[in-house]
């Protein structure tokens, strides 16, 4: 996972026009929402496609694998829209209020762009997040207490990392190793890994093979740079190489950054 800045003021005219029109559709859909059961999925699905094409470079917001826009991938609600559960004794159990009633989900955020990110089906479902949303603060059950994502974040203090959250850059909570594994630097990182199943076997193996290939290619290009570039320019050339290998449009850019940065630290300056 990487930090993904979402700044409408930096959008192109075409992007801003589309996004402003979508905001109007979302507002209209919310105005017609009378309960947690009256959703218009086409609204958030449209945003998912747009986010993949314009913000997330076709990648899952969580594990950074490629998502085929027209086929695979979910419009993931960061805070679950219809129900909230927690894992107890290996089973998903509904979260309850003190009066015994179940959490109905953060349905009022169903069309909130801050609560919507594109996700692969493995991170969002199967053994991944599903309807879980662990918090370290006070759980909010109603719109009056937490009307928007910003207010909710302050009250609930989520464990799950969010690519838009400037206060919690994923690189400060997660670290990747050459064998494809990701380790949490703190409890937020550990909870996010567990919640999204980021060390699932197939994903770890995919990352390992990708990182092995990137290390080899990076090493060859550094060798070429040392041979071809004037000595005073070598450091700048290596930094530029690292930037190209860890560009946000590349899969596993966070894992590649960690592994290649470790290699750079061993290079004599």
C-alpha cells in the first residue's frame, strides 16, 4: 500500500468536470436514501472505474496488484456500508451497541468519495476485510455523532490504513522484505496486514518473484550507470533510477521501494 494524494485542485479540466458531476450524482443518491438498504450501486461503481483510471493507476488500493477495470475489482467501502463485524474465534460476529442492537453499518457514507477506494476481490472479500472495521478509539453507530469521514477518523482512530490519510502514511507502518512478506512496524500496520490478508500465500509469492526481477534489473542498471556516467553524477543517476522503479504507476511500488532502498544503503558513496 502507498499513500495516494487525492487533490481535486490538481485535476485536469476533464478530470475535475467528471468528478464534480459525480459529486452531484452522489448527493442526489444520498438524498433519496431512506435506510441502510436503499443503495444505488451504479453510483459508486462509476467512481471505482474512474479512480482506477485516474488516481490508482489500475491498481488495488491495498495490495497494489493490477485490477482489470472491466472485469475484476470492487468499489470498496473503507467503512462498511451495511453492517460491521469483528472476528471472534475464527468467525465474523456483528458489532453490538451497549443496548444490544447491532451496528447497521456506516450507510450514510455509502457515496462519500473519501470512503470509496478500488480494491481487488482478495483484499475486500474471501479471507480479507469483508465487513470488518477495527478501531482503537470510540466506535460510532450513527450519523449524528460522526457525519463524515474526517470526524469519524478523529473519534474512532481506525486501525486500517487508508491511502488518502495524510496522517498515517503506509510506509511508516509497513515494511516489505525481499522474500515478499510484509511486516507491521506497529499495531496499525499489523492490524492492516491481518485485516487485508496481505501475507496470503499467492500474493507473497507474486511479490517475491516481482522483487527478485526488480533487484536484478536495478543492479544491472546501476552497473551500467557506474560504467557510463561521470563520477560526480552517479548519485543523482542512482536516485533517478530508484524513482523510476518505485513510480506509483508500477505494481508493488511500496515493496520495491523498501527492497531497493536497502540495496542503495549498501552502496559506497
